[in-house]
């Protein structure tokens, strides 16, 4: 049976004691490798056992690695007496679909009910930006300026054209007071 299958520590793999010095460990490693070498055995060479011996020597041959390995062995003896802590598994949070749907439904109903009881807004003051459908008056210089459509006005803008363009038939050309172009008014 191979060393890995029996869960041996590195000292047991080499056949040495944990307090052995470097020379003893080296001698145990060489003896073990000679015994496992394919030329020394007629058959049944176990590559896992050879790997285990090489890995054990790799760790135990260097003093810094051996010190760390010895610490893990000491911790491992104490840790085996401690009961493992069960990990708590939490279910992920669920999205509150019912709340979201109810919020949308009640919000929509509130908007509809409030719109039934509200009165229409009076038209606001003109913004002085001419566009198609704006009501305008013409000043003494021939410039068009916007006014409220519910008050008396001189004309309605059909379309805006650049300074170098002409207006279509049936409309008059007046310069926009804001300097944005020319307004074709009717």
C-alpha cells in the first residue's frame, strides 16, 4: 500500500523520527529511494510512493520548510480534538415583487384620480422663442416677437427659415427679434 493512501506524515514516509537530524533524514531518504528504484525491484514499482518520498525529502531537507511543517504537525494534533464549526448557509434575499406591483398599481390609480380633479393650467407666458404655430406681433422695425395666442395678435408663424432663404407663397418674411433667423408669418 502506498504512503499517500495511508495518510502518513513526511517522517513516517521516510521511516525516520521527527527529532532526527539532517544526516539521519538524508540517510533514510537515500535508503528508501534505493529500495523503490525500478532497477532494484523486478516489478511493482509504485510511482505514488516514489512521489511521496520525494515530496517528504523536499520538505524535510530544508530547515525553513521543515520548521513550518513541524508547526503544522503540532497544530494538527490539537486541531483534531476541536469540533468543526458548521457553516451557516443563508438563502439569498428575494425580490419583493408583490410590493413593487402594488406600489405601481396604487401609484397609477393615484395619478389618474388626481388628474380627474385637477383643472387645466392656464397658458403660460410666451417664451420669446419663435416656432411654427407661435402667435406674433410685428414691431415698428419689422421684427416679429411672440405674444399669447389668446390675446389679439397680428400673425401666426408658419415656419422659420434661415436668413438667406425665402418664404413660401402666401406668407410674409419678418426677422425674429431674438436673431434666430427669419419667420414666415400669415
